[in-house]
C-alpha cells in the first residue's frame, strides 16, 4: 500500500509549465502584480496535473466525431449522489441542478431568493465574490465578521442573530469549509447557525466546494445533512473543480430538497438560459467521482499535508513572527503578517518586488470590516520543486528585511 501511495504521489508531484496555455494564474501576472516574473501562488486552482484517468475519459469521448448538444445522463446524476454519500448526505436525483460553477450558483441564488434592496449576510474574511455578489444584484450586503481567537476563526452567534434581526436578512451565504482559512465547521456550530436561520426564515446557501479536501481528524458535515428541516431551508453548492483541477471546464451543481426553493432557482436558471453541463464537464465529473477519484483525492491530501508540514517548519525558522493558519481543509494557507509589516502596501511591495511572489491580498477577503488587513492567502497546490523555489525566494527577501 505504501508503495502504491509513493507511486501515485510521484504521478501528482510534478512541475508542469502552464506558459502559453491561457492560464489565468500566469497570464494575469503583469496586470495584477505589475511584473511578469512573480511566481503566481494566488488563484485557487492547482499547478498539479489533472488526474490522467479524467484526461483519458475526455480523450475517449473525442473518439466520437460529433460534439453536439448533450443531455446529462443518469450516470452523471448518480455520480453526484454516490459522491455525496461519503459525507452521509442523502441526495436524490430530483434535487440536483447543474450550474456552470459554484460562484455562478450563488449569484443565481441571490436572484432567486431575494428581491432588490433586501439583505444578504456573509462572514468575512470570505471568498471575494461573496462580498461582491449581493451589490452586483442590487441587494444589501450585511457583514457578520468571524472572530479570530487563539489562531482560529469563531462565530459570534449573538452578533450573527442580532444582524439578521436588525437588517431583516433574507439570505445567508455560507462557506463550509471556510475560505480563506480552511476552517472546518463542527456539528454544534452548524446546528446553531441553521437554527438561527430557521427561526428567522433566512435561506441558507452553502458553498461546499472545498469539502473533499478535509484533513484528519476533521470531518466535513454538509449543513443540509443535519435534518430534513435544515435541508428544506438550504441550497448546497459543490463541484469537483477544486479537488481535481477542473476549473476550466466550468462544472458545478446545486442540491435543493425543497420543491418551492428548487422552482424559484430553476426560474432564474431558465431566465438566464442556464441548462445543464457541457459535454466535457459531464465526462470529467463522472470520471472524477469514481473509485479512482477517491484514491487520487486521498493521495493528493497526503502530498498537501507534506507541503503544510514544510511550510510550518520554514516559517518557524525564517519568519517566526508570521502566523501560519494551517488549514483543516483545502490547499490554501492564510498567513498573518501583521506583526512584521506596518501596513498592507508595504507587505504587498515586499512580496511582489523582493520575494517575487504573487499571493492573494487579504484585503480583498475582508469587506468593510477590514478583517483581511495584514493577511495574504498562499496556494500550496504546487509541486515540491516549486514550493522549494518559493521558500528560496522568501529567504532572499528576508535577508533584505534584515538589512
């Protein structure tokens, strides 16, 4: 078994150039960071290969010479049902609606379950589209910031409920597991959130795209799996995109148990002509959500855990003042530089021009509450070789700090 893991890790842990392939991560360097020699470790896709069995499935489909309009077959729905069963989440075919991606899913949910001017609640620091989606749809953004306590984000449930009452919140955009911190919410926390939302008739939209990359001893719990009442008040959004590096194929799906909520959601889908997955997205999803996919995911987690260990050791040795929030899920690290830099601009300049690294600016996750100030998000879904180069660049930049 150990030999099998080692062989699989060797297959995953490869440095692959993405230059010249219209990669968002690489081709936006100049416009985002002002120079094109930064090592991009920002946007949440992997520089690790898409699994070969998924690529083979796409090649096999290309053996047929016609790429016409395609229906989602029963096997596509069943793949989602079987995959979600790993999380003790019982899903029926009639509850699944395919979307272009998860962000597309919650933008449509805002239109489906709120009216212009109504309030949508989020919990910064949070994935930036959560912050922009309400106002882009003429809704009111309400922020209930998470509280950083002893290196872990916590929910102030009293403040959460107070804001719902004060602003007459209609919709709660929830990130489970949390992005950018990788926090995995526990059963008791999920019940508290869900009960408050039920009490005040607030619909929950739960983004669970990072749920497959949860590390022991933590366990992902879909909030909709807690009870039938909670399921009937929840829209779950997910995708194989993060786990299997399929972002370019635009794969997402919503799970909606409540027929009334489903009808409202489908109305918006129809109004925007959102109808199913593209041909290659279907084939990729079925290949990803398979036994091979489970093994690949487990081997990927093994490699990422090694990366986290190396990051911990490196920062303790070279930048001990930086707080590294080791994720309980995902391949994203939330780094707190506040004890080292006086302001965000100085931090960004040091990373871009001295370390020559392109990271996600924490400010973009913080909203009006500014809880992202002093932070950066680092994507470690890269090869060991690239991670070593990242460390080398930081060491050189640290020497400049000392001078």
